[in-house]
């Protein structure tokens, strides 16, 4: 006889139909509450003043036209309402920063959810003490061990989630032109690979525990806690939880519950573009896979299905991308090929992480050069879409087709 816990695990995370509708209702409620909470908070975040700001650099700064730009976290100073918030820092007359943490007299401009800090390099008041984190130590180790500058930037971006702005400009262009920039963003692919490597080191169920622990350490100690990372981590933990309860996980229910929990804890994610890109990409993959056979030949499983995943992910995010920049059909055609090329690169990167980058770096550099060369060749194909959509229309289109996919999947399930 099932306990109450087993019943709710089965009802919410495993069964299609009512369990999914409960999760959808919860998600829509949390979405509405998040919008109300954030709008109320940001209603008072409209000002432009000068004062002392203590900042912590979150990503490597970029220099252009004798000014330095960087994403920072405000950790102190004259604006307590901005503490722990992210901001865009511009330092004029600077080619570098004196430290990862410092205080500067600057002009602070808040526009709702966006905060801008601008000042002169001469206005830096003092360098603040900053204890290096484990992530800082790993990044420093990579900088010491990897000599090739192009590949060093690729490793820092792909493995540690550093800003893609540190990539060489031509490499950035290749990935943007081909629609493959999403492969560089820490997301479900990275989280899943770390889990799978650790999962099979121990027999069931201990491998599941080891994988969940390893992923948690990776997410919270080595990479930035961005919405796609947290979403993938939460989904993985819920998947492991359901498996440990001897049930078959329902991906859609787990996605909706994860998104609801994130919005409850971090309501500001409702305005995060990366949150919605990650959400719709995963949603469309889960709904789209319901329309395709789960089993088949080796050719089907390792070639047709990956193209199916790319197609549905592109279908989900392309309206949002078109509201901001552009989309490329290369995301469908090239993602499986380059994704497979990233597999050994990822595996060796995980081995390097486990040994504090003590293994030879030549294999990583060789695989990285092959990946960059391949993407450079693929960038010669012009598959860009240049249609302009408003954000309102983008969300409406993505939501409408998600409903259609869900309806088709439900009809298919009923026919069976």
C-alpha cells in the first residue's frame, strides 16, 4: 500500500494529466505573484545619484574606447537598497581594475531592475579585501596551466561560465552566426554530463546520490548561479528524488515545479531573459519528445532524436531571440554535430576539475581547436532569421505553440 508521500510523488511528478495541470496552475500563480512583487519593489528603484559604491567584479572586464565595462555585485557603500544587486559598471580612463573588489565614487543610476554605476579610474577610493573562492582558485589554475589564449577563454567560458565576452571576437562571431552560442552557456547539458560521469562510478542507488552531490558542488562552488543553471540543478535533484522513490519521473511536472520554486525564491527571475530562454527550450523539448517514438534503431537514437531535440528547442526559443536579436536555423542543423564534439571536451574537462587541472592540457586544447575550426567553417552558411518581434508577441507565440504541442501529445497518449 502506498504511503501519502509516495502518492504525492506519483501524482505530481510522475503522472500526466491532473498532476501536470496542478503544476501548471501553481506555476501561473507564482508567475503572477512574482510580477506583482517585483513591480512593487522596482517602483521605487528610479533614481540617479552620486556616492561611494563597494563593488565585486563578477565577470572579466572588457575594455573599449578607453573605458572598462564589467558586471559587478554591489556589496556596500552609500546605497543600502542596492546591496547584493547586480549592476553594470563603467570605468572611464581605465585599462584594468586594481582588484576584484574595490570602492569607487561614482554616479549610480537605477532604472527598475537595471542598475548602472559609472565613474573614473581616478575615483577609485580603496581596494577591498576579498578572500579567493574555490572558483577563483580554479580559474587562476586554468590561467596558469592553459597557455593558448584562445582556448583558455573557451575553457573559462564553457567549464566555469565566464562571460562569452572574454572569447576572441572572431570566436564570438562564429558561435553567434551559427546559432550555437547556447552550447557555451552553463545549462542542462553541463549539469547532465557531470551527473552521468559521477552516476556510474558507484552502483545504484549510491551513484544517484554521488551524482546529485557532485552536481550540487559544481553548481554552487564553481559556476555562477544563473537561472538556467539553477533550473537544471533543481530538475536533476527532483528527478533523482523520484527515481529513489521507485517511480518514473514526469519531465513536464518537474520542469513546472522547478520553475515555480525558482520564482518563489527569486521573483526577479521573472524579468530574466535567460530564465525564459531556458524554460521554453526545455518545455518544447519535453513536449516535442512526446510526439516522437522513444525507441528505435541506433541511427534513430543517436542521429534523428538529437535533431528532434534541436528542432523543438529552436521552436521554443526563436520567438524570444527574434525579440532581442536574431535567430539562426544553424541551431537546428549544427547543434547535434557540435554537441557530439563537445562530449569528449566536457568529459576531459570534468576529469580536469576532479584533479584541479593537473592532467596534461594538450588534449583539451586540441579538442577545443577542432571545435572552433568546425564552428568557423559552419559560420560560412548564412542561415540567420532577421524577423523582428515585440517581447509581448514573442511570449504569446511561444506559449501558443506550447499549448498546441501539449494538446497533440495528449491526443497521442489518449489514442494509445
